[in-house]
């Protein structure tokens, strides 16, 4: 029997979800109910995705006995209250990030879900991307040593967000760290664990009472230093996101907010090279259904196996070559994005149907990243 999805909040993200489910979820799941306070959006959504039931009041959708999973894609300040109502009504919940504006709100949702044996997850799409799986394998297996530094440069667009948009209102979005930064905090938590200490700087737009640029610093175990920059200042066609990772024996560049290319420049051994071409490549190809990963390998320099010894950071090591690995996804970023979202919903459905005990990404993960975001905001210098 197909799992019925009910969606609250019918903006851009809900349309992306509905399209993904319509294309990939046939027979297993479907969007059967939708809710929005904007009647024009509601009518358009119903016609576009052939939704049977529409509601103008979230309480009515939540009380619909045929809805199995409630998907909440409203502005952030409504996430926790709507999720609480859905859980108390016995519904499983899929939350757009951040899931709440305060960690304590997520604590309450986690407890209710536990008491009622309900499944919950949050939309952390980066966890689903095969290129970030490659980063996870590198961080875990350490073929290129420890991570020394990571640096995010995120130049995001603001051309569709005038000053009165809810994004700039802290009471509705929580600010850039909370509304947007949690994606990257969760990613780093997954790759190397949570930070020991954080600091931040927030910068207001000249002549306006809104914060459009933030920069943060986080110190992790093994003294890994991670820096984050988010600037909402660009037109959409000109936005750019790059995540740089520096290991003891490798430089890595991940390109794109939804990455489709990763380049690794490494001093490597024959064993490490086989690991990158074999196990890592095999797992990346299987990681996200419908998404294909290609690898090109270029030898920049070759050294005598077992003889050439290098030193750095007070350590000595051998390398057989300096090699460039480039992993590329064949599909465009929007197809990758839809596949990531679809995988997240399918993962929740797996948990609901008892295929697995819990979704891969949980509200505990959401709480951990939200806690970092709130610390960044709370300890930030304001300019």
C-alpha cells in the first residue's frame, strides 16, 4: 500500500518535493494532501501535481486520517509547532531545515516521537550526495592523513529576497546561521564530529537593518580548523559555493552548493590510490539512486616506490606519486538535488514501513547542528 504524504507550505521546495515524488515515487508513495494559506498557490499546486485534498488550515491536514507522513516546508518559525501537532496526532514527520529556532524545541519533538514510536527526519541534502560520501570515506580512512582545515565560501543569491522577506526577520528565520548554516554544520558534524569551540562575526548591510554576511570559526578534534562564510549578496545566476579541505597530504575542492564535481590533489601511495579508485568509487556509484559518478585520474609526478620520503607537520611519510583525482556527477545539479530529496523521503518511508529502525538522518542530528548555529549567533561580534 502506498504511503500518503501531506504537505504544509507550498513554496519552491514543496514543488521540488512533489515533482520528485511524482516522477520517482509511483506505487510506493504519493502526495495526497496539501495545505497553504495562499489560495492561489493551493490551486496551482493541486492542478500541477494532481493532489486529491487541499486545505487552508494546517490543523485540518494534520487531522486527515489518510495522511501518513506530514512534510513541513513553511518558514522556520512554524516548524516546531506544526511538527508537534503532527506528532501528537500520530503522524510521522519530514521537516525542512532547521526544524526549529531553538534546540529546546527539537528536544521536545524528539521526546514526543520517542514516546509515540513515530519516525522523523530533516532535509539535510548534503548527506545524500555521493561526492560528500567520498569526503566521508577520506575523513574516516585517512589515506591522506588528518584534516587540518576546511573553508567554506558560500556566495548566495538575494535577488528574490527584498528587505521585507521573512528570511531577514530573525523571529521568523533565526538568521543566516540558523536558517542556512545548519546544512554545513551537519555536514562537518558527519565528516569529523562536532566542534569544541566556535566564534563568529555578523555584518549588516550598509544603510539597512539586516544581516547579509556572516563568518564563523570552529575548532574541532585534532585541532582541525573550519571556517564558514555566507554572503547573501549576489544575483542567482552569479552565486557560487566552494568548500575547500586541506589534509596533511591532500588538497580537496568541492564545487557547488549542490556539488557535482570534486577535485583532489594528493601525495599518495599505491594503496591509497587503489582505495580511491576502487572502494571509494564503487560506494559513490551506488550511493544515490539514478545518479552516476565518473572518475578521472592524472599523475602529476611520480616517485620511487618505497624510497622517496617527505616530511610535513613534524611527520615523515612516503609517497609513490602526486595524483589528481576528479570525481564528476553526470547529471546536472537540479537532478542531483531532486534525487537527494527523494532519497531522504524514501529513507523515512523505509523507517515507517519497518525496513529499518530509524532514518539515516534524525532530529538528533538536527539538534546538534542547530545548537552550533545558535552558538555562532549568540557569540558573534555584530558589525
